[in-house]
C-alpha cells in the first residue's frame, strides 16, 4: 500500500481548514474555487495532471504565471457553438477566481467587489498573489522539504490510497 500526500481542502478556506476561523472571506474563497472548477472543467479535490500539479489551484496559478491561462479552460467552453464567451472574458474570470483564492483572507476581495468585477469590464483588477494550498514556494513546500523520503504528511495525518490489483 502506497501513501501519498493529497490535499483535500475542497472549498474550505485555509484559515478555516487550519485554524477553524470562518468569515465572509471564507465564502469568497469557496466561490473562487467554484469559479475555477467551472472554467477548467476539473474538480478541486482529487486533482492530478501530467505536469505534476497536485491541486487545481496550483495548476491554474502555474499556467497564469507562465502566461498560459487559456490552457486551463475546459475545451467544451471553447468549442461550444452556443458559447458567447470571448477569451478575454474567460481570462478575466480566471483572474477574478485567483483573486478569490488568495492565501491570506485580507488579500481577497469582498463578495460585493467580486460582483462588480464580474459585471464590469472597465474595473481594473489587481494582480493576484499565490493561492492557498498551492505547492510552489510557500511555507507548505518548506515543510514538505524537511520530511524524509518515506514520510508524506506535513500535519501528522496520513491518507492511504488503496489501488485495486
């Protein structure tokens, strides 16, 4: 049986998942995850891709930083003949989603601001910071680098994935 570290945060904000603290910014985080799931056509839990990303948020962030935001869009959205979306509108939604899932609650916009951002193309969007639960150069990766080869948990919780033969 092989053990893996698999983030299962789903729609939970980091402050709630780690410390049990809930606020209106927790809802903003959940909305951002949902928005990015819709755009990508992928679930945030159990996410895996061939690029080695272990979370949907990490995948979206990496592509955004590399200027490849269009690569995460679900092909059904692009190929749909009934779609009235333009690529710049979808990229704006990705941008807004990333603003909603920033690691620090105080960096996330209020839901009323999110609604204004979604409703107006004239609103200037700030640059997002790295999302929560994104293995990259955050403190989570630093914790993992301290672990030995046979250890796969940063919080003393082990998740076993059982594969059938």
